[in-house]
């Protein structure tokens, strides 16, 4: 590798998430795309190199390092500063769990998307079998631990007034994201993972959950998305679940 050309912008999440999103978007026609929150701009650089016209936005534009791109300040808890219907795609990776009002964020994504525009969202997978067991045993999951005063002080000492970068305050899962997508006129067309976990020790529990699901009355299974909640991307998925939706 030519280290002289290596980007200064580094992924703020797992590279596997970026790889999965690039694979999803590679099937799309190239378009104007919003990356929010964009972090340092590592994904934006890859998207731009792949032919997309990338617009970057983040609550903390001062951390942006991508070369050849610019960044706009945007707060997902408020109206984001872009015109209605102005993007063919919106990408929001590892953002909703950091904010108090993901409903507003998804509403804004729907607003700025053009008709038939594509929305890609990722959140920590709190419903895979390992995380379900951790919730049962400890009362919290790997990604959403209690934020005690001591934890908050440590985070603020490291991040200052940018503590939102580190804090996971909203354990939003599959059902909540799907509901908010449908509420805002977005049709879920795909659910993806970053990378598969080694979950073989948990397979007996996976089979038990699926058996119980199949024994549930058909109407209840349909109304409560039982098949989806016990599907491979959710129940056996990796650390992250990735939603692909289209604006109707």
C-alpha cells in the first residue's frame, strides 16, 4: 500500500459496516448522497471514489478530515439544513443510538429524499442471541451499558463537549426502526449485517426461539413481525444491523 496516499480520515465504527454499505449501494445508480453523521469522512471518501456525489454533515464538523470534500453542521434532533427531495440516497451509520429523538431524524431523512430515494441506516444489533442473553443476565447489552456519573465524567474528560460521539443513549432496535420507517413512508426492502458472529454455542436457544415463534398463532406472528425478529440478520446477526429502505 502507498502510505503516502493513505487518507487521514479514519472510520469511527467497524470497517465491516462500511464494506457492507458499499456493497449495498454498489447496485444503485450513482446519485447525490447525504452521509450523516459522517464523522471524519472515511465512508464519504469511499463513496465519492465509487462515483457518488457526496454531501457530508455532522454535529461536530471540526472532526472532519476527508480530503476533497466539505462538511455541513447538522443536528439530527432538529431540521437538517438541506432542501426537501434533494438527495437520491441518505446514509446514516451508527448515529441513531447517540441521539434522544431518532423519530425526528428518520422523518428528516424521508423529507430530504427524492421519490424512490434509498435510505441506509445502521444501529447496534441489540436483538441477536448473544445480546438477548446479556440483557437477561445483566439488564443491559454490550452497546448500551448504564451511564453512571462516573462513566459520564470519564467520557466528558476525554471528549469535552463532544461527549455525544461516545455515548450510546438510545437502544433502538429492529422493531422501532421498522415502525419509524413505515410511519414516514419508507418501505423496508432489505436487512443486512456487518459480519456474522460465531454463535454456535447459542444455536440450541436459536432453535428454541424459532420453534416458539412457529407455534404462535399466524395473525400474532404477522402483526408482531415474528419471522423477521427471528431471522438470521436479526437473531444470528453481527454487532450491527443495517436497514435498506426506499421512499414510496
